[in-house]
């Protein structure tokens, strides 16, 4: 991945995982794709709480809290307490103190970094998109984890990146068909659509 600053002196930082700032990371290239939809549709998908329940059939409701990291980066973090008493949720609750970890950090409106996993083990995926010929979205997915020392650290990271790839594939494969047929026309937003509007406002007011 190459980021290019067109001026003489860079004025903004490179995108990074908020919890791994200033830390060395191991990275693996996941996949490259061209999708028959606008890049903006791809970007808003991870914070569309309604699609998380319908497409991925997550057994919990998701509500996001917004945090401005800087003028060109915004974070949406799931804050929904785990309340359901189903057997599946009871098992999940063993690995989470409060809400299930799911956060999305957007950089410059064209890069998203998703963080998920139990409290003691987080995985991170970076998705970078740009406008392709014919109004399509061209994207690249990267897998990221904190660098661990030694041969066992190296082996651990290979496993972590492999697990991240599985998690990323679960979400991405379920979205491909939906994203290429979606008719985005947000006229009467409801409460769970607030993150989408906040993201749009953030991008329109940013200064890349």
C-alpha cells in the first residue's frame, strides 16, 4: 500500500489502528477486489447496524458511539450491553466485560479499520477503496496485528492473521451481493442510521 502526499511537506499522518499507534505491526495482504457499486456504499456498510442483523444475522443489536480522532479520522464503537440470555450469548459473555468489541476507524473517508474480538484478543482489518472506472469501487484488504517477538511470536502472528482472514471473509462474503444491488436513498433515517449521517457529515467537513 502506498499513500502519496502531493505537497512538499505531509500535513496529515498515515492511517493507523488507534490501539496500535506507535507500535510495530505485522501485516498480510488479504485480497483485492472491484465491486459494482460506489466506494461510499462500501465505506458505510460496516456502520449500517440494520445490515449487521439482517445480512450477518448477529444475535445482538448494535449501537455506535462516535469519537473524533482528528479532523480526518473518526471512530465508531459498539456500546450495546450484552443482555440476551440465549445459550450463545451466555458463552460470548464469558469473553467480554461489557459490550462486544466492534469498532470502525475511518481515515480520509476512503479507509476503514475494523477491530473486533474478545477483550483479551483483538483482530484488525484495513479496507482501502477508491473510485474505479465506470463508477465502481476498487479495494484492497489488509490484515494487521501487533508484532510479537521471537519465533513463538512470529508463529502466533501467523495464526492471528489467519484467524483475522477467516473473520474478514465471513463479513465480506456476506456483503458482496448486497452491496452490488443496494439502492441507497436515505430519506427518513431512524436512530440506528445516525452513524451513517455522522460519517457523511465528517467526510464533507474534513480537510484532507
